[in-house]
C-alpha cells in the first residue's frame, strides 16, 4: 500500500474533525481524514442526534397518553397509545444514516481523502493506519487530533449485561419495565425522562445533593417538578455500588452509610465522559497535558509544532458546537489566515423537560468574577405563546453589567426553549445592551417576547408583569 503525504491530516471524523476537514478542503488544502467508525462521531451516531430523536418520540407518546387518560385541557381525546420501540429505533437509525452519509458526501465534495481505519502516531508528523486492506502510513505537515471522548465506567458497576451506557440505551428495542439511571447530569436526565414517558418506572440515583449540578437551582427547579409529575423517583446524595443480575437490584448507600436497593431490569450509567486519549499513540508524542485533557492555546495548538487538538479531547465544555467552531478555526489557521479563539460564550442546552439553555454568565458566576451585575427573570406564566402551547413552566433570565447594561448572560428554562439558544449567544457575541433587546420589536405571540420582557424588567419597567 502506497504511503500518503498531505498538508493536513485530521484524526477523528466527529463534529470537530469533519468540519475541520471540510473547511480545509474548501480552502484548497490537501487534506486526509481518518476515522475507524462511521463519520459523525459520538454526536451523530450515538449522542446528540439519536438521543433527540428518541426524546421526540417519547414526547409524542406521552402527549397521546395524556389525551387517552383525559388529561388534555385542549379537549382532545385519544385511545391508549402503544410504542413499538424497534420501529422507533429503526426511524432513529435512518436519521443517523442520512446524516452520516451526508458528512461523507460533504467531505468528498470538499476534496478530502477519507481513510477508514484506526490511526496511531509514530511521531509528530507520521501516523500508521490499520485498515481492512493493510497498514497505511500517512505523513502530514500538520495534524489535528479530534479523537473525542468516551463514557466513564463506574467502579463496581462495569458495562455489560443489563448495565448499559447511553449508546446501548439508544439501541434498546423494548422499553425496560424498571430502569435505574446512575447520574443526574444532562445525559442521565434526558434519557431517564424519555424512558419515563415511554412507560418505564424510572429511578435516578445521584451522588451529589442536587440534579444537573452544572446549572443553578433556579434553573433546575422546574425540571425537578416535571420529573415528579412524570413519576420519576430521584434519589440524591446516594452512591450506587453494585448490580445483581440474578436479583435485578441495584445496591446503593447514602451519606450516613445506610444501604438499600432499587429494582432495575436495566441500569443506565451516565456518570460523565472522559477524553479519548488512549490507544492512538499519545505516548509517542511530547504533548503537555491539562489533567486528562490535551493542553491547547487560543489557536488550538498543542505543545508540539504542527500538532493541533480540538473538541472533547481538549476538555470542557464537551459540546459538539464548540468542537465545530474549533475545527473551522484550525483549518483557517493552517491555511494561513489570522484566527484566534475569542468567543464570548458557548451556549449549552439540556434537553430535559422542560429544556434548559445557558449562555454566558449566571448571576452567581458574575458575582464570583467580581462583576457588579443586575438580573431579572420573566416567567412564562405571563407569556401568551406558552399559554397556547399548554406549557407555562419556566422563565427567561438576563444578566447584565450594572454600569453600562452590557448583557453578559442569558439563561432560560422552558418547553422548546432550546430554539432560542442562538438568539442568546448572538446577543452576547454582538455586545448587546439591555436597551438593544428591550427596544427591538419582538414578534407576537412568541417565546422570544419573554427575552424582551426580561430585559425590560432588568431595566425596571417590564410591561406584562
């Protein structure tokens, strides 16, 4: 097999890697991308996209179940719904196939050579790729490490049998009668909520004293109320210890050392993700590390000349859109353009019910940064559009500097609020002030009116509350 020489080699075809390769190809850079699995990485194959498909199916099932149970204020009646999860999974997989095939097409259109196989570094300029047809050596002027992240296993409760990760959970073809979810972070609560809506008896066990520890209590309170309404049992301050396959019970202990069990046909472990830094020859490189992550500067350069790193392998926040932005930036740097990471915020979305969106600083984070800030919330109970949707739970909160009213953070919790995340990020990146948002005409009736009203309330003169 002939050796390959190129200007840019990208290892990993997840959101960061494939975006980097496409942009590099558009800029005329001779680019090769190596991926051992399907293009799209965790996000497209076993993460963002398939989980949102399952969440949507669960929402539809739950809505029909409410109608059948006579819980519809809209006056809609329906028969008791049933779920054919195998067909749901087939539909979800079809979406994944369309998107991954689309990525392959985009790479081809950009002139990027795609090599299927597992890459391992030989040195800072050369990798060897184990393909189905033999070993392939690739030498590159620049290399981008975009290997992503992997699920973290819990000591004593390793994956296997009825103990599953989110990847296996997304492929279940029947709804487990009793599901224990270990971890009340965003993955655990998104999946736990979906399976509760599909009819499973769900128990969530969290070692910390709160759910969704990345968000403040004001934002998580509506989610907790909704979990209670859906019949999800949430145990906080407990440590999951072992699972008995024969008894189908999960043992746990609380802070006082008292032990108990919950019945579980399946145990979904979602205690976080770690950067994928193993099995691709990291030891052959002289890279500085930041804990478990590869250390990078504002140009995504590592400590080795010509070696860049992007996405989850470089640490938090492990978000697909961060990786995409880094990938696009690195491609332009390699092409000789002047770029640096100067983003004001990276919006995050938690697709629980209701959804949570956070962009920029929360009031607590602003205080910790020594910023004299003011903030106010506008509840969705006072928004006409949420009333028509039958979902008045949640609010929008704006955080702004007290001296010049510069908006430094926007957070919200509510049904379908994820669609406003780009609005929040746009306002912060453009340096909007409270007056800019307050004086912009917002279409009526929409959820976005709550953002305007939140700005008005922060200024001290809300109109609709």
